């Protein structure tokens, strides 16, 4: 399980690596350009994780 989490990146981590804004990454996920895992959330924003290999 821990190894699986190491393989996943947050929206912020993806944005930093691609040198774009978090909003851009979220837009790519919502439009299907970037594949992500949707996590349960309690706040205003949906939580996503992106596989490193994607």
C-alpha cells in the first residue's frame, strides 16, 4: 500500500513538474487529457492523484 502511494502524485506535484498551474492540471483531469484517481473529499475541491508513469 505504501509503495502504491509512492507511485502517485498530487495535483500540485504534477503542476510543479510540468511547470503549469494547479488549475491547469485539474482542467486536464476533468477533460480527460490526464488520467487520475479520484479520492473521497470533504472540502470544496475534488482530490485527485496521478500515477507517476502517466
